[in-house]
C-alpha cells in the first residue's frame, strides 16, 4: 500500500483546491482541534490556518507528507490498520476527504473517528449512484472515479448506502452537502446529482 501511494503522488503531483474543502471549512469552528486522516500534501490543512485551528494530519505517503511539512503543518505517517493512538474525544473534528474509499477497513476507521471526535466527523465520498455513473453501468462500463489507477478505490457507496453505514456505526447525520454537480439538482437529489458528497456526522453519545 505504501509503495502504491508513493508512486501515486509521483504521478499526481501536488493537489489544489477542491469544492469540498469549502464545505468542510465552513463546518469547522475557529480555534478547533482537528485531525485529518489521509491528509495528502496538506492543502486543506493549510486552508485551515485561517481559522487558527490546532491541526494534525496523517497519511501513508512520505512524499505527500514532505510537502505538507513544507506548508508548516504538524503531520505524521500512519497506515490506519490499527487503533488510533489518541484518547477518547481528543479532537473537535476528524476530517476524511475522499479517503475512506481508498481503504479496506473503512468501518473500523469510522468507529475510531467516532471515538476520538467530540463535535463531528466530516467525510466526503464519491457517489457511485451519480447519474453519469448509472448511465455508464447501463452501457456496460464501470464508472471511473480514480485519479491514477483503478486500485486507488477499494470501497464504493451511494449516498443512501453511506447514510445506512454511518447510522449502523453510531452516527447521526447532521448535514449532507454535495460539492459537485448542478447546484439546484444536487441540493434536491444528492444521491442522483451529487458527484462528490460531504457528510457532517455527529457521534451519538
């Protein structure tokens, strides 16, 4: 896995702004304590400096983390196969931006995020039920959601599927916002017209 993502960041290059970052940014309060899982090269972490957050990020790729450190961010390497080494309720928010679909043990990581997040877990996923993906499946082609290689994505959810998954793991859905697609349509029917969808999950305590 580590070798794969070192190669991934070699081919991809540095990341840039994504609309989902603005959604997460608006959900996070000033001066919060934030952990970003799968932080990549730290673009979103750098955005959060404006909110004066106490930020930590982790990723499996040393190359991505090197860029994040160059942005002045507090980051560390992790593969998330084991329990996160943080006390309960240690962070105000845990952020996972287009990350869960890249790992096999997504539910386990969500449970850990639930344990260590006090205010909320902020997640974005690509929606496999997006209208264009439905059409591609109808025509006999699997939808392309990845940037470099198909092996990037190991898990797939529709909006409805993810709502059910989150509920089964002890979360309440606080808010759902699609970050891509025609604004009016994606707001009314995110499961059909939202390409990348953001979830504000509240731990049930």
